[in-house]
């Protein structure tokens, strides 16, 4: 992949013009999204502007989940303000429906002060809910309770197979391990009579003018990076981090306890999984998740594609995103 000048929409239309107030930096896990966002922010600061980062990684919303999410510590943020980090307890349920208005409010505030908001993350549904004109289908507590009971009694595979038969695109995106999202997808199908994948149109409309940069790397190299990343977070003390989160209610967290890496580290902490098996399972799940991320972000139109292993391309992307 190489960097070419990105589409830079202006107010009202999708054509060229002045740099929009929103830049989205997206891509699979381990593709260097945070580094590029800081490089862009520093370039804007150097010419008298400013930028602030808005987190779009669902697991980085949680306080205390730092090592396993590769959350940048404050001292490594180079003075760039970051929003929507550490806003949930591990017992809270992360919800894209709650995240969307909070992220959009942060972006509106940054742009309203004359700055550039940089939305950074790999949680595809969270990014899409902010960047595009994304509206959430209705909810029905009774339908959801019934589906959750089915999940509890029949297991996640039953719901996955049902969704796959109805909406294979949504099933492929969610995967067969995320019971919570499978319940929500089936709830939407039941309430609307339409596939849940239809909530993001084939040609999505931007919520507000935005430039999107999509970071990627050849699959073989990405697998190497992902496996090494999992080994690094274990070496950095993920199991100790999990041990510290257990008294804070990690086991009771609907979302946090199931996060890739954290679920395996918790099993190792409990003695039900060896370290080698925990790492191997986390690596396999991370690779699977990255494939879904790549597939999700492929749908984004007019994005600037950049090979993260090409330093020249990364520099050109940062320059293009900050050109006056």
C-alpha cells in the first residue's frame, strides 16, 4: 500500500477543500494508529493549530485495562489531550449507543474551539457510529431478555448459527464468540425484520466532513506483529493487571471480562489455563479479530490507505492530512 492524497470533504459536500475538523485513523490491532495520530497532532501544533484525540477502542474505555489494550500512558501522549479513555469501571457494560453521543460531543467541542479531532481506534462499530450517519434500531427489553436466556441455556454457537442463516455478513463481522453482540444483532433482526448489516449502508454518508486514513500491512507481517504483541503484553504484566482488577469486579463485567487477552489472563490467574495455552488462545483470537477489523474497514469509501511498514508513506500521509 502507498499513501496518496486523501479525500478531504468540506462542509456540505464530499469534495476537496480545507482540512475538515475530523480525522479518523482506523485499522486492525497493532497497526500503529496511536503513533500516526500523535504525528498528525504534532504537525498541526507546529503550524499553530491544535488537535486532540478521541478514543474509539471499546476496551480502552475501561479504567485499569491498560496493558492488554496497549493504552498509551499519559507520559507518552506528548502533551496531546485524549478523550474517552478510562471512563468506565470494569463492572460497567460498554455500549456503542452510549459511546456515540459522548464521542460526537467531544468532537464538536474540539472543533468548536478551532481544533482538529482525531478519532483513533479499531472497534469498527464504534468508529462507524461516529463517522457515519449511523442510527440505532429500537430496543425491546423483553426480546433481549429472551435471547439472553437462550444464550445462557443453549450457548453462543446456537445464536451464531441462527444469525449466520439470517444475515451471514453480520455473523462474519461479529464472530462466534461474542454472545452479547449476537444477542443484539438477533434483537434488531426480530424487531425490524431486516438484516442488521443493513444498519451501515453500502455507501455510508458522513456525519460531518471527515478525512479517513486506513492503516494496513501485508497479512503475513500483520500475523507476526499480532503474535509478538500478545507476547509483549504478557511479559509486561497482563496477569498481574488482571489480578488487580479482580477485586474491582472484573469477573462481573459483561464486556470487560470477555475482552481478548483479559479472559485468557483471568483463566491463567485462576489456574484453569497454563500461561502457554493462555497466550496461544489470545494470539488465535487476536488474529481472528484482526481479520474482522480488516474486513469491516474495507467498506469505508474514499479512505487513504497507508502501509504501516513504509516510513515514507506514513510521513506522506501525515503531511497530506495536515496540509493547509
